[in-house]
C-alpha cells in the first residue's frame, strides 16, 4: 500500500531533506508547496495521506494553510515542521487541529516516525 506525502516549506533545502527521508522510508511524494495558499490548492488536488507544513512562509503562512486544509478535509493528518522559536504559533496550530509537530532542525528517524504515526492514525480513522 502506498503512503503519500505532500511537503510544504518555503525553504527548498528543508523540502529536499523531508522528501529524502520520507522516500527512503517508502513514502511516495505527491507534490510540494512553497506557501500556505499553494499548500491548500495542492492538498485539495492531490489528497495525500499526510502533509508536512512549515508555519512561517511568505505570502500565506502555515496557519492559513492549516485552516484551509482542515476546512477541505477535517480528517487531514498535518505534521507541523517548524522552528521552536515559533512557540505561540505552534500552540495555535495544534489548537486548530494540526496532528503533531517536530522541531527544525530535525533528524530523519524522528520525521519518519512522525509521518508513519499519522498514516497509521489516518488508517485507523477510516
């Protein structure tokens, strides 16, 4: 069974790190987004099993994206990947319905464990 991921971050190096770790663990990368509005559009188009989401991005931020994705799919599994200095925004994201978070910089095993756990939770909810 394929495990699909949408990667959202404005920094290309972070997107590449997430994609490399996920692909090595058997995930299929459906797409990428570089800002919040693009993330909403890509989520609606691709319907991934799990989505990673940065909180601080240009144009539309991660909270905008989270609201839009959850409006489209209340059961969406969204992993916040953000720096710890965004503590208040992170709390707001979790209150809005983000599934989990990991702090940048992250290590690959922690990232993979988090997206795998969200995938398992999504399957259990079906």
